[in-house]
C-alpha cells in the first residue's frame, strides 16, 4: 500500500514540477472518500491526469488501494501521448500505444 500511495504522490507532484510562470493549472478537482479518492487536473500546456482509488479487501485483516487512471502529455516531438494504468497488489501496469508490450 505504501508503494501505491507513493505513486499517487509522485503523480500529483508532476503538475508542480514545472516553473509556475510557464504552465498554469486550468482545471483541478479532487475528492477524498472513506474508502478511496479521485482527482483530476489539466494544465495550460495540454497535459492532464485523472486517477481513482478504492479500498480493496485482500483478506480478513488486509486492505489495499486499487488505483487506476490516465495521463496525457505532449512530447518533445509535438505528438500527444496517453498512458492508462492500474496499480494494485500486482504492481504498476501502464498501457499506451507508445509503450512496448512485453
């Protein structure tokens, strides 16, 4: 669960990594629930991210977050890339047209 939480924090921090005068947040929403959370944001450079998490029962005394979401960005080549992902007890599982299948 610590790993999934770290992924969520890193994802949120991505929008704050660029200098404030270059990229503006144009839309941001978030909701914290008793059994999960969701958030989304969009920036002035066309990047966006959304993520949802729910608490999943793994056993009688073991819970874990089931996280899913996507992010979109414009690469240095001018092309728009989208990654969808799931993060759970099986690890981080990204998918995208530009990501090689293993």
